[in-house]
C-alpha cells in the first residue's frame, strides 16, 4: 500500500531472507569470514548459530550467491528428512544424477563425486539450515557424512545453521563425538545501535525510496530499543512505521510513530 505512495520498487522491510537487501554489518562480515575459512580449510563441521531473525538464512543465501565456483554447495532448507532423503537432497543439489537406489548407492555416488572434486582442488560444502530441529539420529548421520575423507583431508564440509537450542542439543552425551568434531563456531549477535540506523537506511535505499523519506535519529533510537538490534524485529516495526507514515501523509518517521507502531506490532 505504502509502496506507491513512497515510490518504492519493492517493500523495504519484507521479512523474507532476500539477499538483494543484504547489509554487511561487522557481525555478518565476521560470520561470513568464519564460514569461508571453515570451508577453505576443510574444518569438517562448522556451526553457525544466532537467535531467530538475526540473519542466518540471509547469510547462507549470500554465501551461495557469492562463493567462487571452485566451491560446490548444497543447501538443505527443511531438515525434516529421513536418512535416505537427506542423501537424495544433497546429491540432487550437488547436481548428481537422481537415483532412487539405496543408501549405499547414494553414498558411493557422493563419495566418488567428492573424490573427483577434491582431486581438482575444489571444495564441497553442504549447508543445513534450521539444524536445531534435527533429532539425534539425523545429527549422527551428518557426523557420519563428515567422516568421508581421504588420508589427508576431509572431503565434505558441513555447515550446521540454527538457533541457540542447537548448541544445547550438541551438548547431549549421545552427540559428544559430533560436538567434538566442530572445527569452527560462530554466533551472530544482533546489530548495535549505529548499525541499526545504517541497516534501516540501507534497506530504504535498496527499495528505491525517495530521499526525502527519513527516520529521525530519535526514531532510530526507539527502533533499536524495541528490537534490540534483531533485523527481523526491525523489519516488522519499520514496516508498520512506513504504513503509519503513509496514513499520516508524512515522509518523516519520528519517535511518536515508532512508539505507536511498537504497541501495534506487539513488541513493546
Ligand atoms: N545482514 C542483513 N541484511 C539485510 N537484511 C537482513 C540481514 N540480516 C537479517 N536480515 C533480514 O531480517 C529478516 C530475518 O533474517 P533471516 O536471515 O531470515 O534470519 P534467521 O535465519 O537468523 O532467522 C529477513 O527479512 C532478512 O532479510
Ligand atoms: Mg533462518
């Protein structure tokens, strides 16, 4: 609705993980560097955690888009899979022929692919999002996949991405082996106050908003207070604020608008 009024090409504050809106905060940059380091240096299992809405999925999509072609990737979004399905999903995403065969065939195919790619100096990484939903069985299966190795190096790097509950799960005695295999860990913190302001302005700019549309410093301060810097909450609040600005026919989003919207958005 406000889109036409402000002349946006797209909604500025969607809550989908759209890489086109990516804002590289120092934390996201650091997280990205950790992921890349883990893949390049074949650290086996890499663990990326953060609260809901801190930008984990967005970061995965950025990695998939930006990563150089010598790194082959598979992205598993829905971790609700059986053992066979996980292998099928990984193989399919890596571009291997889909066969309906058994587990052994799928692993053999994957293993051969990994050996071929490694011999060409390529890395292969599988990203599993929402990994906090995996059960002990599934996590154990993932550990077994990370065992695929030559005498010299790990053939498959696995990135587990999830909410902090993932860390609790990994501390269970049954997953001791998996936990001790994690070579790189990174926990994404929410944005700080300065980044929150820059994040808002960055999204307004990408959406193509007019220059005269702006959030006052006090408004940004309030957005930060309510959201504590979590991008998802910033988006929800700012989306409401733009709608309120449109209703009030103003291009200045001030603190009063934010306070009212925080109540409506139920995050106050
Ligand atoms: N660094 C970022 N740059 C731009 N938008 C972001 C960033 N981090 C998070 N967001 C936005 O916040 C919302 C939640 O991000 P998402 O990646 O789904 O979080 P998570 O996977 O951690 O729950 C999405 O709308 C996303 O576009
Ligand atoms: Mg996510």
